[in-house]
C-alpha cells in the first residue's frame, strides 16, 4: 500500500475527531465547551454544525443531520467518556449545564464512574481513576 496517505511519514497519520449528531449544534457545543473548559466556536447564523477543539488535541464536531439522512438516537455501546480529576465537581458542573443523571455514581475496580445524559439525551460517562 505504498500510496496510502495514512501510512506515510510522520504527521501523515489520521487524527481522531469525534462526531455527534445534534438537534441544536450550537447549544450542545456550548454544553461541551463549558464542560471541557475550552474555547467555544463563534456562532454562525444558520450553521448546521459546530466544531470544538478539545484540550487533548482532538476535535468534537456537532452537526444537525440532513432530513434525507436522519440520525436516530441510539443507546448502543459507544459513548463519550471524560476522564476527570474530581468526579463530583465535574458531575455538578455538567448538571448545572443541563445534563441529567442516568445512573448512580459507582466504584469499580478501575475507578469511579458516573453515567449522565447530556442536554440532548446522549450518554456521557464521567470517570475518575
């Protein structure tokens, strides 16, 4: 595969971007921007998407799906997980921003976790080692 751009020299590898369908991308971008404590994108009137540059070098793209290709809500096995240094404070901040508790906080062998729903009902796991 000599011509494959993703296996070329350093810097040519793909980057990781998270994509999340949203009914209101600007509102959900505000929720995650405040939760991640990162710079919020400038609102663009009529825009169908918003992109957050996350502190760990990744991006979170929130977009409004096309009516021709709707994205139904899913409760599958994939969810956004945020590693926290203080689970209680991060959970309180998320709830103040519009999240709701999905399951009680639990202690697991790998750390403590708290399952939430973001303001649009997407599953969100807060985790502290």
